[in-house]
C-alpha cells in the first residue's frame, strides 16, 4: 500500500501525532494525508499545515513543484476541498506515471473504505 518505508513512517507518525483518545479521522482527510506523505516535496511543504482532520492548503507554498508532485497535490486538495479532477486525465498513461496512479488508487480506497490503523 505504501510507496516505501519512508512513506509509511511519515503517514503513521503524523497519524500518531494527531491522534487523540477516541479520535475519529475523516476518510477524505486520511486519503489526502496518505497522498501528501507519499511525496518528499509535498511532505516538506505541507507538514506544518496539517491539523486534526484539516489541511490548510492556503498556507502551503508549492513554488518549484514538479509535475508529478503537482498531480498528487491536486488530488489531495480535491479530496479535502471537493474540487473535481478529471478521471480521463488520471487514467491517461501519458499524463500520470504508474507510481502516481497507484498512489491515487490507494488514496481513493482509503476515502471509500477508511483505514484500519490498528
């Protein structure tokens, strides 16, 4: 599910930092967090703007972002803010790398079914 050990550690550490007793995480938030923690640039740019069940996208500086990171950024932002992304673009092999496609598919699964953190 995770792209590597670094992704897994970032995600689980952030969940652990935000988790409070009997806390409930919104599935769309978990989906966006999963996406952001998968990418080095996005994580560095976003980590101070992540709060419990909320990501302050207006506070995040993405100047100098790569195309691949921008695709993930747009997806994460759309999960939180409800913006639409074109499925036609996501499934186009010429536009989205296999890695980004897999990250987005896993994030969609999290948004739909949630995530068992135990």
